[in-house]
């Protein structure tokens, strides 16, 4: 990036993201360079790219977790991110994990509502160690949903699951997106969820699937 590029982060009250000229380097290696991105309120966007192309780096920047990028970025104040690892605290119950850090009243009821959305209301009082990998990731999703974010960022949270469990989890995300964004239309089949394919990371959406791995 040019030396004159500045870093600016602005929060907005709507679920819209605007990125201009984003760049990020680690130990002299440029991971992102000149990325432009617009996400409209209620839109579902898939970031496609080879391993190491900067998808997670861009998500972390949008999520406010990385201040070392260059360029300009606007994102809503209310946002949540679900990581590749569920990061549940093992010594507190599932429902307490869901509302960890959340302020307000009726936290147990709010946690159970979020868990019900992901089909895990029966596991509210369980310990995280008793959950399967897929269940733990759904708890992590509930932990994001309980905050009612305007922007939900998914950093490949189901990538480590087996194929069938991953497909079920992706279908769950599609259903939840439809419920929380009722004015948007989406094909529930995950391969058709990508309403927009972002070329900013150098991926050709018309290339065979094997060329994108």
C-alpha cells in the first residue's frame, strides 16, 4: 500500500459494510492489498479464496479485531463473529456460555431462546465437554445470535466438521438468515446462498470448484 494510505474505522447504525483500499501485511508479507467491498443491509455474502488469501484477515478487520490494516472501513456498531474454534469455556454451563459478557435481565431465558433457535434448548444446562463438535459450534452461533447483531461474521465455523454435519449447519445458517432478514430471499441450498461472489480476493466465480480450493 502507498505510504499516504490512512487507517479509518467508522461505526454505523445500519447493517452495511463499506471497505475501501484495505491492506494488511504481516512480517513484510502483504496479505491484503487494495480490497474494496460493499455489503448492503440484510445481504448474505460469501468470501471465496484459497487458503492464506486473507479471508479471515478481512473478517477480523471488519469485526473490529484487527486495527493494523490500512484503508477505510465502515461497519455497524452491533456485530458478532463466530470463529473456526467454538471457544466455549468448559467450567460453566452451555447457557452461561451463550450469555457470557451480555448485560441485562432474564439472561437465562434469553440464552434458552437463542439455543432453541439452533436446536439445542435441551442442552442449556449441560457442560461444553459433553457436546459434539457440531453442537459446540451451534452453541457458538447461539452466543452470537443472543446479541441480536446487525452484522454476523462467520469465519468458517463449520470447516472442521464432517461433511453431513457441515451441510446441516449451513442449512441452519440459511434458515436463521431468512428468519432474521424476512425481506431478503435466499435459496436454502448452501451452494446457491452466495448472492454475490466477491472478486476482491482474486477468485473467478466461473472457474471449476477445484480451481478455488
